[in-house]
C-alpha cells in the first residue's frame, strides 16, 4: 500500500489534552505518527497561553491533506492548522 508523508503545524489555546487529541484525530484518518512535538506558546499581542504542535505523519495514499486538516480542525473551534507534503 502506498503512503504519503505530511507535516502538520497546529496552534490553539492551551489544553492539557492537546497532544492526545491530535493523535486520536490523526489515527482516525489512518495516519501513522512519526513525530509529535507540543510546546507552549504565548500570543504576541495578547499574551494568551497557546499550544503549538508539529506533527510528522505517514498517511494512506487515498487520504488527502485537506481531509486530515479538517479532522484536526474538528478538535476545537480555535485551532489554526497548516499542512504540507513532506
């Protein structure tokens, strides 16, 4: 079975379950996670506490990046997600 590798950058409000929720969303899309890094981030203008995650994942060939972005965005209304083929 062919696969594709992708990188997802995700920013959202602080949530202790942030990394776990990302993993669940990706696995439900058939992804295999190679790397997941989560770090705190402070919003530049407001100082709000945010979380930033970078995920490298292998996706099934029939799964589009947009489908996976959408699945991640469904975790919370406050997420900003970008995806790119790696």
